[in-house]
């Protein structure tokens, strides 16, 4: 699935480049950029067939890549990390020539590939894939042992790149429209669990068994995964959705208790965001030797069967200990990140901001509005406001990690600007359903929320996403009242704020221009704090 037009708004490009005092390399642009060698073809399907030696930590096999030619070309770019060996690339029975530059593999065809034709090439490769130092934040393979000393292997590569372990068009703007198969041979006595539906297993030569999986839906490159262990399986069909769980043998009983959380979570998210986006592929939780990752239809779970985030409450309010953070957060990505995907990793706030907001949505479904607001506002302490949420486009660059809590607080602010919960939930569900299985950008998000809310929210999005600072509400005494304005980087900023005085609540709309409140109000006895809108406050 290739995004037909990538709408990087001019203001986003200019501000991102201006605010990030960073030197970018040729390697950055090769991985993050879109040039004719990438835009000339649209991937339709990946068919991976590999063997993983868990002792030598070695991988070998091939990927059949089906693609449609979008523009006449004799050269395309695929990607495979430089430490991995290209064994051969076969097209119509002949070996193709190629050149490598960093992690890019430029493939030359003997004849021109004509527009609208669909063709398949087979890419053979092998090597020792990079091992992660701290997955999932540092991408790579994780090679561990379970409690019985058996191999336990996983992989997580978001941000680092799926080309770390298999040949791929490593850009978020292009997903395989027709899905993928993932066939992985592992040593006998172990199981591999990948995305989608289980097709069956086959005994291979040399003491290996191949486990075959198929994804029917388009899928992010970084979501394709392998999980190798002495797994045991349990599951059920819940209200028409297949729920499957693969866990270490020693954790079976704990998993049966902990994973009951999936049911109320699914009830909540399907009510608020629409039907689970990948019904054809089912839903799985797979126990992993790292904390977690949103691998589509095979969500990685490594929270050690604890409530909160490894037993901690990220909000500091106590509310975060009522539920299993990894189950809820990583599963919410099925809607935001997997179904709705950003075209460029610079817009990853679309994945993480909405998903972090979904945590509070789950809290509200289970424990009510007040608990949800308590939780989401507890995340304020995690916001650093150190750099913009949106990074530079075309360079495989992520913005500030503030995209998680600050992105969620932005969305919570939008909810209270709309100030009509019935309308808000309709907007949020329509957003998830309108862009289901689509690749979008920030401009698309802004345009949608402007249209559906009937309000011009553009300046609000721009301030929170493109600048490190949040709006500052400035107030000054004027006689027996006060004047007020927003101090922002964005010109023409307009947003409400609330305050209370003398047991009465007020809501005013401020701009960058000073306005004077007409009623009496003693600033020393006025409370400008608010859980509904995320901003800083300054009394002059």
C-alpha cells in the first residue's frame, strides 16, 4: 500500500528543519527519503521463508517480493542492513546485478519494467542479525532462555528498520496490499509464532520444523515479527473475534488470569474506535523476552504478568495500577499505528499520541471520567518540552518522546475544546473508521478534526506539535479584575481556558491579544489550574 500523495505541509517541513539543529547523513536520507527508485513501485505482498539457528544466532532464507510498477523503471531500491549478506537476487530465472550503499540495495533490471505490470523477485540473504541492547527501544533480535533453559527469541525494530533482519522496502508509506506469509523454520521442540493465522507446521531436514503464518491485511514493515520459544497456546472466540495467546510453558496459569483483561479492553476499544481492524487475522498476545511491541495481530507482551508498567504507575496517581499497561497500550496500537499509519516516522505522534490517549479511554470505560482525567493529567510530569513532537521529514527521524504524554494531553485538550462528549466520541470513532487501513500524515489529521469539530484547531495542533513550548496563559491585574492572553510561538493562536473565583467557574476564550475580563476578580484568590486544558500559567 503506497501513499499516493505524501502531503508534508510546507510549515511542517520548514519548522522541523529549523528547530532541529542536527546534521543528517546520506544514510538517513537513504532510509527515510522517497526517491524514484522507491516511488516507482508499490509492494503488493511479502512471502518470507527463512530458517533461524538459535544456537549460532544465524538467519538464512529468502523473501519473495511481489510489486506493481507505478512508473517505468530499470532500477529499484530495497533495503537490508549492511551486516547482512545478499546471497542473490533472482528475477524471471536470472540473477540481477545490484549495488549497496549503507543499508540500501539498488537493484538493476536487464529490461525496463513497464507501468501497471506486477512482477515478483526473490531475494536470498543470510547473516547474524543485529542483537538489541535494550529492546524495544534499541532495535534488534533478543536471544534469551526461558526458565527451563530453552531458547526464547524475539525481535523488535520500530524506528531502527525492518531491514535489520529481512529485505524490504523499508519505508512506512508502503505496506503490502495483499498481506504476507511468514514461514520460519526453528529447531525441533520450539515453535515460531508470527503475524496472522497459523497455516500449519512442516518437519524439515536437519532437525528443524517450519511454522507457517499468513497475514491477509496490509501490514507495517516493522510489525512483521518472529517469536521463538517452547510456547503453549490457549484462547477462545469472544463475541466473534478470535483471541489467541502464546506463552511460556511455566507461565500458563498466570497468563490465563492476566489475559482476561483483553475482553473488557476489546469491548471498550470497539465501542469507542470501531470494530477491531484485523478480524481476518485474529488477535494474539505473544509472550516476549522484552517489554512489548504492537506487532499487528501478534502483540508482543513482556510485562511479567504485573499491573501497571512492570508494577509501576506511570501517572503517579494509583490509577495506572488498576490495569496491565502493556496489554492495553500495545493493543490500542492495532487501531492507531497499525490500522492508521503515519507515512513518515516524523509523524509518529499519530501512533503514540492517540494510543496513549486510548489508555485514558480504557480507564474511563472501566472506572469513569474522573479517574480517566486523573490518570491522563498525571502524565504531565513526564512531559519534558525539550524539542518538538514532529521531527524532520524524509530522514527516518522521530520527534521528542513527548509524543506519548504530550500527544495524549493535546487530544484531551481537543476533547474539552469540542466541549460536547457525545460529539467527541463520534468524532474519535469516525477518525478511526475513516482512515482504517490507511497511511496518513499530520495535515490529514488536522483537516479531519477541523472539519468534524466545526472549529479551526490548526493553530492548536501547530503549537503542540511543531514547537517544544506549550501555550502560556499570561494574566495581569487591571483594577479589580484582570487582563489575559496566550503567549505562543504560533501567530493567531486561540484556545479556551477555565478558572474559578468566589466559588464560580468561568470559561473564557483567549488569543495572542490582551483582553480584559469585565467582572470583578481578585487574582490572588483566583484559581487558573485546569485538568481539561494543557498549558502553563504566568501571572505578571
